[in-house]
């Protein structure tokens, strides 16, 4: 009885789709944070803890993409430290 109602109610369908999308984005954010942390651990091990701390506060996918570009192009540890300080 309720299943049919839930499947047909437009508001419920929209709400479920919105929650599903939010969950997908959270998963992507978590995955990008883990990947960037790993890259930083490999390239600049002394900055791994600082980077991990900073990445916990990033919530938008676009920010991860921008930060990833800066991480992979950082010429040295000091350059990445500067990026993390101003981020």
C-alpha cells in the first residue's frame, strides 16, 4: 500500500533523487580527498598530515580539482606548503 504511494508521489520521488545525488557527491568528495592525500603522501610526505587536515574542510568537487592541479604541478615542498597555507 505505502510502497505504491511512495513510488508515485512526485514529491517523494524528487526528495529521494535529491538525497541520492547528495550521497553520490559525498562519495566523490571522499574519494577525491583520499586520492589527493595519497598523492601528497607520496610526493611530499612531510606535508601529509597538514594536507589531510586541510582536505577535511573541502566540500566542493571543483575545489578538489583545482587543488589537484596545484598539487601535481607543485615544483617543491615549499610551493605546496604555501598552497596549503592559503587554501
